[in-house]
C-alpha cells in the first residue's frame, strides 16, 4: 500500500496555504509554514506572487494536487475516485468530495479520534478500528449511511485511547456524523453537504483538469 513518507510541511508550502497535515503542530509556533511560507526549492522566494500569471492548466493542476494532499491520496487512486464520481448522478465535483469524505480514515479523523488523517490512517492500519463491529484495517474503505465506527476493546487498553475521550470532546464533529466521545464511537448519518467540506478545495477546477 503506497503512502507519502516525505516532509509534509513542504506540501503546505508548495500549495501556499496550511493543509493541516500534522495535527496540533500546525496550530503552534513550530509550524514550518509560519517560518517559511514560501515555495520550497532553490528559487522558492523568487516564485512568490506569480499566481496572477498562472495559466488555466496550472490553476487546475494546483487544485487537484491540493485535494490529493489534503486527503493523502496518490494520483492513480484519486483518478479512480474521479471515475466513480463521474458515473454517479448529480454534480461530479461534489460527488468526488463526498466520496473522499466517506473514506474510513477521513471519518476517523472527522470524529476526532486522530489529530490528522495520517494518524487516522495509522490507527486503521493497526486494526484499532471496527466498522459495524467488524475489524476494518483498510483506510480507503468507503462507508455508507448508518455505518457505525468504534474503537476495538483491545485498543482501549492502549495509553493513547485512554486519554482520547477527553481530547475528542474538544474537537469539532461535523453534523453529518454523530459521535459518542465517551465510548469512542460514531455513526455516519448522511453524505456531507458542500458547505461541510473544506472550502479551500475547488472541485470545479478538478473536474476541468480531468475533462481536458
């Protein structure tokens, strides 16, 4: 299973905005984006302020890359999700974002059980998460309305999960999910609406990119 193992702070700098890929660190003074907000590379400082001269293709590419990096997905899988969204009824861009939001690792993150999607992915990989009382260790698993996500009883003895209920209570839970922070469980109520998904993602540009 492929995953990005490089420095994630460079990804934020390349996109010119915080993608919040390192959890609590992104909110503190140690955030690399706060110290070096320019594009990485030898000529990073001189490339600032060029967004106004970007071509349509460049803007479409950046929109697609930003979405990929936010959800931690490589190109091949992201293109497959676009194909799934294209075959569904409705707006292709919204279908794509809803599909990404329904990934198991994203739902674990949205429930507040992990500080970022990379940590959520690790919790799923290690078998700490159950879906409808069955072990689920595939981060890309797509959930449906009514699916229940819980932490396994074995994992509850882990030091991280003993402190998690108090931490999870402080994290926002979207309205399309219900959460029982005390018992570390959650349920998918419905598909998220566009207003409940990251506003910095431009799904229209992504659709234009793949429609070239």
